[in-house]
C-alpha cells in the first residue's frame, strides 16, 4: 500500500485531479479518498487567519530563561543538529 498526501484546489468543475506514478499504469487500484476542507467554500485561500492564539505571549514569555540559546563566534554546534538523513525518509515513486 502506498499513501500519497497532497494539498490541491478543487475548481468550479468539482473534479479532483490526481496524477499517479507511472509504475501504476494499466493497473487496477483500490483508492480511498479522505478530504478535509482548509477553507470555506468561496473563501479566498489567502484569507486564512494566522493570528497568535489568545494569551500566547503571556504563557510563553521567558520559557527559555533557564536554558538560553547562545550563538557565539563558533556558531551552533553540529552535535546539536540531527543528521538530515535521519530527518527525511525518501521513497522513489
């Protein structure tokens, strides 16, 4: 089973268009579509509300006071960073 997650726009025709990988040509598939609207019908996608939650700054102010982040002439230690190979799992489709 292969899961494909994507964000797309459904136009006025109401048709969902999904381009599949070439290795599934001439193949029968069971397809499950689960969708969740990210905007209201007719709402401009750019008009999303990106405000900070109420009380966010009051609740988080000083949260790093006991463990401040210090960047000096040497920069940030590479020991603090996770290797990128471990962060991203890739799969050829």
